[in-house]
């Protein structure tokens, strides 16, 4: 199960609240898609999941550059919902 473990806005971030909310929603969408794929039986390293993990990694790099610290974690066998 993939989880968003950190979403912190730095003081120097100049994005508006609506932009930040949109980014967080998009990250959560990718995490939920990855979790749904795992629930449907896709392998964690399947090419289909690679696309979403790559997109997530790119978003995390861009977020870091604009002042948003994002961390995710994969927990094996955890069935709780993502936050």
C-alpha cells in the first residue's frame, strides 16, 4: 500500500492555496491508482505501475523545487486508506 507520509509547504513557496490543493489531489490520485492496481492483482513492478510511479517521482522533484516537501512510503500488506 502506498501512502503519502509528508506534504509540507516551505516558507518560500509562492504557490496559491488552490494550486497547492490541486498538486496534493494529483499526488493522492496517483497513490490511489497505484493502490487500486495492486488490489486488482498488478505486480508492484509491473510496467503499468511504472508509469504512475515515474509520474509520482517527477511530481515530487518539481514539488521540491517550488517549496513543497513530499514523501511517500510503500508498506507491504497494509490495507488502510491513504491520507
